[in-house]
């Protein structure tokens, strides 16, 4: 067993968990508009589902309004419906061939709800990181039982995996704390 490969592989998987968390946190709106909020929305385009960015330009007209300009005029109503039906709770309006997406103000209650969602996303990411640690430690124990790894190397590798886990959990806590602060400071 190659311990270096195991640690590298575990670190890459943990980094993917962090990247997924960042992506999920970016979808949680804070009252300020940013075009990335609409990235996951898909619209039907010539019979197949296509990401919104593939059929329209997204820009900001101000801090609270996203402008969606379809490449084809006939897509305007389809885009408006897709945004309205999304899980973001947005109410777009069409002006000519442009879809305006205003960001509603967040109430205190909604902010607290969103903060809980942020914590939940953080917990999910921590669970993913801990599962990666568990799998790495199990592989090390199996190698020890199979006598392909000396005990001192296995112990050192487990310590390294634990330090890596602690580092990623701290990063998750930092990201969650930043997002909560952003939510509450609006």
C-alpha cells in the first residue's frame, strides 16, 4: 500500500467536499444579487434541458437586480417561468426581451431560517470529510492486518489523516461562519 497516494487521494476528496460546500453556500441568497445564484437553473431549449447561462446573458443592473437577456427572443417566457418555478423564491418580470429578477428584502425570520440551512450544509460537509477519514483509516488498518504496512507507519499515517481532517473541518467552520455573518449583517 502506498500511504502517500492514500493521503493525497483523501485530501483531494476532502477538497471536493469543500468545493461542493462553497457551491451550495453560493446558492443561498443574502439579499444582494449575484448572477451565480441562477447558475443551477435549467430551461428547456429545443427539447433538451440547458443551463440558463447557455441561453442568456446574466448581468447586474444594481446591487439588488439581475438582468437576464436571452440570446433568442422566444426564450424570454421560458426563462421567466424557470426562474419563478425554481427553489429561490424569486419573482421575475419581463420588460420587452429582458427578464428582470429583483431580490426581495430578507426578513429577520427568513435570515434565521437561512442561517439554519447554512449550518445544515456545513454539517453535511463535515460528515462527508469524516467519512473520507473513516475510509482512509479503514484502508490503513486493513494494510496493517495484511502486514503490508508497519505499525509505526500506520500510526503516523492515521495522525496525518486526522490533522488533514481537522484542517478541512476548520475550513468548513470558517465558511459557515462567514456566510452566517453575511446573512445577519444585511
